[in-house]
């Protein structure tokens, strides 16, 4: 049975992907910082779909933990067919000259370094099998820089560049790499960015019908089911009322 590894699986895109692939009969390796949420998700999905789940509680920012926990999973679980590098987020929204250095470090360590740490463990397993598909979750912010987005936009631009580099370096081994760059999507994203301010988070989507986590999971699933010779390299996905990072039609 095919195996999919999803980082940041306890909420948002990651959780939706876990639910989508579980329903399709995939066995799952799910990672996240919140062990209780992982256990709850494991119990629910295993009961509903009769699959097996390997939950791994660690922070992708911790290179030692990634290497120790993920790097030492049982051999049978190392035959990963699909990796969804989903763990990431935005912290704060301010002019760069007023930026919070702790927020910067969190975004750089999670969005860039965490993705690399996980990929560095998994890619050699895929190379050895000469197959696999890696999905890197970027953002429309990685394509167009907007005011006060500065460092977050930079980290997602890095995800875009890393995806391109992976695609080149892994080409001889038959490994697909797909970058998925969502626009306005209503998950915990804005709540985290505004440090729990529910009103500010809600205002981001005011007048819009935003993307849902399930929309992105559906797209990832579709891309992963295409014939072996077909790879969708790069996708920018927005709700109908969003043209790009700047232009919205709010009703």
C-alpha cells in the first residue's frame, strides 16, 4: 500500500490532505508539534478508513529531532511515495524596519529550514527507489511581494526556488516535484499571523469566498494521481475573487 508523509498534519492544509489520502486508502506518516492532536487524528482516520498511521510528534525547526525521529522510522515506512511539505506559517505583519526578529526566525526556521530538514531525510529514500512525488506548499506571497509581508514573502520565494532546484537535481531519478502556491485560504493561517486576534483574522477574508483547506487537498491529490510521465510543476491557486497578491473583488 502506498505511503504518504505529511508535515504539519494537525490543522489546515495538512489535516485536509491527511483526510483526503486516508479516504483513498493510503497509509500515512503524519508529523506535527501537537502530539494530542496527532493521536486524535490517527484514531479517527484509522477507524474510518482501515488504514495504518505512523504519528511523529516533533518540530520541523529542530534538525536533530527530524533526523532522530523521522530518520529512524521502521524500514517498511521508509518507502514513501508522496511527501507533502506543508508545515509553515506567517508570523506578524509589519514594515520590515519594525519587524520582530523572533517572528523572522520562526518563519525562516519553519518555512525554509524545516522543509529542507525533512526533505533531506526523505529524498535519499526516494532516490534509492527511483520514484516519488514531493509537494512543497508555497504561497502567492512567494510570487509577488506585498506591503508588510517582507520576510514571509521571502521565505515563500525560497520555497519556490528550492522546488525548482529539487526538480532539476532529482530529475535523473524519476522523482516529481510540484510547487503549490495558494492565495487567500481560510485556515489557522491568519489567526497565527495576528497572534490569536480573531477579528483581524476574519477581516482578511471579509467580502470573499476564500479557498478552503479541502480545495488545496483536492488539487494535491489530483496532481499525485496523474500518469507517471506527467508532472504538474507549479500551481498558483486563488479564489475566484482574487486575481493576484494585490487585487481582490470584495463584495
